[in-house]
C-alpha cells in the first residue's frame, strides 16, 4: 500500500512539473510574440485572480505576477541531493 501511494505521489508530482513547465513556456511565448500568440495566458491568469479578489482590484496584476513567479520557482527550489 505504501509503495502504491508513493508511486501515485511521484506520478502527480511529475505531471505537475510538466504542466508548470508548459505554463512557463506559454507565458514566455506570449511575452515574445505579444498579441500574435494564439493563447492569452497572462490574461487568463489575471481572470483567475480577479475571480478571487474582485474585478476592480488594482493589485490583480501584481498578485498574478507573484503567483506566476511562485509557480515557476517551485520546480527549482529545494531539490533533494542524491
């Protein structure tokens, strides 16, 4: 049972790292290509934040930036040494 839970935990962790890497790549692509990018990732992130803090909140852009930085740094921080 413990091995099964560890396998599931490793699988979910791996999928999370891959999705966060893709998110980072899409943000960089949007910054590089601007409005020509097919997906507006930054606006979608701001929409999610606006859902939590309200439409008129002036800090939505800052909160979105902080969330993005935290998500992108999560994979590079605190790696175990073998």
